[in-house]
C-alpha cells in the first residue's frame, strides 16, 4: 500500500464509517484536520483503503487479492478491520494481538467534581504547549492526534487542571473529532491521581462538546478498570464492544526485506488511551 496525496481523499471517504462513535471518528478527524494519512493498494480503482492517525488505522475494502506484504506500511499500528481481513493480516505481521475494546457515549448526568483551592481548571491555550510537553514521554500519546503539544494546545479542544506555578496536573481532550461524536482522552500525572481532577477535566470538555452539537464518546480496553470507572462517573454508558489488532513487524520477504523497509515499533503509549484518574 502507498500513501495518497490529499486530492483523491474525498472520493474515498465513502469506504469508511461515519457519524458513529468509536473507530468512525478516526477518518472523520483526519479529513477535518489534515493530521494523519490515507493509504490505498493502488491509485486507480483501489480494492483496499486505510486511514491512519496517532497509531490507529481503520482498514476497509476487499482483501481477496491483497498480498500480505502490501500491508507492511501499517506495521506498528492498532488496526480496526472487518473479520475478512484477518487471514491476510495474520500473514502480514510477525505478531497480531487482538485487543478487546469498549465504546461508550455520554448518556447520564455526571458526578460533579470540584477543583481544590490553589488549582485552576480552564481551557487549554497555545501558551500551554510547554506544560503539555513537560508531562513527558508517558503522555506523548495524548497530543499525537493533533500533531503534538502545540497542535493540541492551539486546537481549542482540551481542558486542564493546573497548579499556581503552571504545572499541568490533569488534562482531557478530544482525541478524534467526528462529525457527530468526539472521542475523549484523559491523562493525570501519577502523583495527583484519585483526586477527581480527571473527572473535572472530562466534565468541562463534555460541556464543550455538547455546546458544539456533538456527543462525547469514550473508547477504552475492557481491562482498563480505572478508565471504565471514570467513564461511568462522567455519565458515559456502554454502547458496544469490538476488537482491534496491534500489528507487530512485517513478516520478512525473500532476502529479509519488507515492502516497508525497517519495521516500525509498536506505539509506546498505552493501548487504552486512558490512565488512572
């Protein structure tokens, strides 16, 4: 598969789900923001098309005549694809790990969460890029869908709790912005977890999302108990479960080469995109 230029993209959007919570927001976010990539197996009348952003891939099409090595550029990502792709995905990568996921939407009144004296809850501003960067590599995934800390800080789609000295303690943001749903992500620094700061950020962000005429969505691993509890307290309720697949290195071709060159590592951020609050 090869990366497409932006020109042909609008004609390919019909391949992807739209107006739904969960993976559908990935393609809509890339189309709206230009952050991410579009892929196809060939330029004219493609059989397989993919959209990728921040380590997530939505793969659609008919894989019947697709060679496993053609999927090599998607190595190191988490791939959402119909079951008909499983044989070729299994043949394309040395490791393909299923990851059970839960999709929630906000349907109930949230629990209220105040901010302790001396802290401030506010919308992210462009000047907060440095504070986002200072969260360190464990939180780098949080801004990946906006192209990095500056992109997230400037987007208008994030809320944070900060100390008087400007240290960022918790942050919630729209991770993928869909046409009807916005997928929420949240991070709290380890020494301030379990103080409901994440809940305060999520509540503020969800009010923003509702004001934009959209519905907050939540996407987490079934194993992420802390993420599920935070979602419940914030008024989210389960819609459905699904599986995506973490793809490892491409299977080497004859001579030890792959179509994609050096294998990409698996993303360093958590597969759940949710951290304890």
